[in-house]
């Protein structure tokens, strides 16, 4: 009975929490990689996408998946929704995020049979295009003095100067709808491509103005430009549906002179007018 158990501590240990936890000081605490070098079936993904500070987790995963696909793969909303458990609404929102940050571009092209299709271009490094397709020059994000940078906005596929000027005029006149929507020159230049992207998708200026000024918070707006940037991105409508071009009007036949009565009539080739053809038919039937 007088034998002591050496495994029993002599006193109770004090719980170690917070900064005193041993894992806080251990050099191997946290993530440990067990990596094997890939030799086949791998894709190089930049950390600017995998560790993006503003993209959602769904958008990052979808961007990685799209960059791993071969050329020609279908990446429309329905195809992606059939592949993944997320619904079309969440996938569409993730695609808009990738498009707003430059990882996706949608370009409308005319194919040889005359149809207009929308082609999706995946960019593994936004701002460093490896193709000769026209794209806008990368813009620096406008940062107000002492404030946070404005959220990114979508850009039009073809930023024509007239389209950007129309978008700038629309933003300048928003103060008439709500005095709180007074924008600086930098804010207007940052938001103009987003408005141009709406106008490029056949949305009328009245509809764009209504989307930006309806249901605003009743209190004072601390950052009206940030609110408008969010609406331009979150509510971006899809491209307009394809419409087959109308056939050109058919030219009328040339005037011909009837070989029976010298009457002028329209026909593709010389011959008899309708009355003479009718008379000739009756003579043939009597004969």
C-alpha cells in the first residue's frame, strides 16, 4: 500500500489556452503539405485566383475548374449546373464574379452560316491576353483618398468611345433622381464600363437608371459609388437572345411587254399577260 504510482502527476495541470498553447510556438503548427510532383493530368493555377481576396469560394472553385477544361468544352450555366450540385442561380452569380475580375470574357462572334454566338474566353492571368482579340486596357482600381477601393464592375466586350460617353452621361445625371448620388470624376470613370456593359446587352438607359436608383436605403449613403458598383455587378442581366436576321426584301419583277396584246406586266421572263394566258387556255380547251 505504500508503493507510489510514478505515472500519477503530483498535482493537477493548469489548462493551457490562448497564446500560451504549445501549438502557437511550435514551428510545425498549422498546415503541413504532403506533395507529390505531378507528371500527367495537371493544370497550373495562379495563387492570384486560388487565394483571391474578393472572390467567393464558389467562384474560385469554378474558375479553377474552367481553367482545367480543354478548349471547346461547354461552360454555359446549364452545362455547369448539370455537372455540379449548385443551382443555376449560384453558378450564374459565380460566373459574373469571374467576369467582373477579368477571369472570363464573353465575346459575340458571327459564324460562317450567319448566326451570332457568344464565345466564353477563360483568362488565367487577367490583363495579360495571349490572343489578338480586342479587349480593353486594364484599369487601375480607383481608390478614394483614405478609403477602401471600389468593388470591381463588369466591362463591355467592345468598349466603343460613344458607348462609354453614354454611360458617363447617365451616371452624371443620377443626381437628378437622388441628390445623394453625386459622384466624383474618379468614381464616374470607374463605374462607366459597368454601365456600358448593361447598355451593350440591349438594356435601355431608362432601365439602367431605374435599376441603380430604385429601393435605395432611406438613410444617408456613405459610399454611393460602392453601392452602384455592387448593383452593376450583382444585377447584370444576361446577353440578349439570338435573333435571326430578317431576310432582305425581294425585288419586284421587271416589266415585260405581252406578246399577245402589248400590255405591260411584271414577270420574271417575257411571255403573255394573265388575260392572254387565260384566253389561250380557253381556246385550247374548246379545240
